[in-house]
C-alpha cells in the first residue's frame, strides 16, 4: 500500500510540474512577443500539420487480434498454393538441349559437333546444320509455344544493357547517323570505299545488344509411322510486346548513310519490318538473370491434320541452322516447347511460396496460442492484485 501511495504522489507532483512549465512558457511567449516582431523566427507555423498534432490511429496488437490473423492467412494461403502448384504441374513442357548438336561432314563422313566446327573456323558467319530427335510422351493440346533458352549469358551487365540508342531504334531520322556514344565500340564501322580508302560509317542498329542478336533458326518435323514426315508450321508474329512495337521501335524514312553491325550478314533495311522485326524486338528486351528464355515461335494449329489440337505424341526431328556459338563462355542452348495455363507458363515457385508462407503462419499461430494459454493470464493476475491493494 505504501508503494502505491508513493506512486500516486509522484504522478501528482509531475502533473503539477507540467502545469507550471506551461504557465512559464505562456509568460515567456507574451514577454518575447515584441522581440519576435523585430526578429524573424524560423519556427514552423503553429498548425496541427506542421506541429505534428494531427489525429493518428495505431492498432493495439493483442492476442485476440494477432492469433486469428495468423490462422486466417495460413488457411487462405495453403489452399491457394496447392491450386497454383497443381495448375503449374498441368502445364506440359519439353526441353531439348542442342549445344553439342552433331552433323556429318560431307567430305570425310565424320560425325562432328557444331562446337568443333566453330573451334576450327572461329570467324563469324558460318552455319552448322544439325538435327536432334526427341519424343513427346503425351500430346500437347492447345496453343504450343516455342522458346529458346540460354544459360551463363549475362545480358544484365551494366555496359551491355546501356549499349543501345533508343532514339535510333524509335526511328528518329537524325539519330540514324548521329549515333549515341553509349553504343561504343559498336558505334561506327570502317567500310572500304571504291578507291580502297575506309570510312567510319554509323552502325544501324548500334550497340552490343543488337550486334549479338540470337540468329539460330529451327524446323520441326513430326515423324509419323510409315515414314510419313509432317512439317510443323511455326508462326513468328505476335511474339513481342505490343507496347514495345508501338512505342519503342519504329522505322526511319531511310537507312541511307548507315551500315550493318559487325556480326550481321545483312543490313537492317533488308530485314523484314526493319526495327519492328519481332525477333529483334524480343532480343532487345534484355533479361535480368544469366539463365533466361525468350519467346521465339508459336505452333500453328492446322484443322484437318494431325496438328488440329496441337502437337500429338510421338517422335519429332528438330533441324537447326546453328549460327550462334555459346561454348566459348561455357553457355548452353535449348529449345523449349510448352503449353500455358490461366496462371502463365510452368513455374512451381509461386505455389511453393504460398504453401510455405501459409504453413509458417499456421505454425507460428499455434506456437503463440500455446504461449498465450500458458502465460497469457499472468498479466491479468497482476492487475487484479494491484486493484485489490488499492481498495
């Protein structure tokens, strides 16, 4: 009882001290009023906003509010994660690695890999034609997409990402020859003139991204029984983002005064749709990670054929015009055939993340509930004993 009385006395004394300090501040304010008129003050205006006196609300976290939140989140997230995981697993996907694709040398009849060919002829511009067979164990029904996959390829390197001229790609006439310095060292290229002299001609499109465009080409053939081969029709339209095609890429009135990048065999004016070529637009959207996929083609559904519902199960042959070496930086190349769902492509991460998060919420909720049941009444007993002592 004596301790409680001492606390009450101390609180009463502190309240009196606050009242005295407020009265002193008011008197000082009145005395200094005349000085304030003479001397400008940097003190913020006496408003609720500037003096931080706006009304505020802060939730009081109690066991009655926190524990139900944990269990509700867990009950919602776990079924959602299971739904996402089942949906992702229903997406069919077939990956065919062709990094070490083999071909037959017509002169020596030797079977070599395309990587051996590029090692023996390191100059750019050669093409190795090879073929890979694969089997679809189940039919891929619906729209089937073809993507190419590269590994150990760092498109997110700072200098690589910046090596482009967006005004040039947008089709601005002045930027076709007045190339940005961000494109160095692929800003200009020495071209030999008729008199055997050389001139530094602006490159279009300039930069390292455009110069390193992926240029392998593919054909797929369905190997039916009875040696009746059916080619699979592939469509390259509609693979780029509409926003890119309409707002980021456009063709200038003329490409005169420009030349092709060093690794290109032709100039941009000979490419279908120029800067608005969809393969080019897809490549120019750089990837964030060193292992990435990019949409390349869509399988055409052909009514009245074996491809009327997509790709039937069976054996296929993938013929590649191999022009893009990756083995020198320990990279790999693959072709991926995949279907989609309402959730997108095959990706188990989202479902697993939801299940793990929901399970952890339920687990922590159960642990906190046990702690509350065991120790939660201790505070109530202390309050009750204090009240009884006051009485």
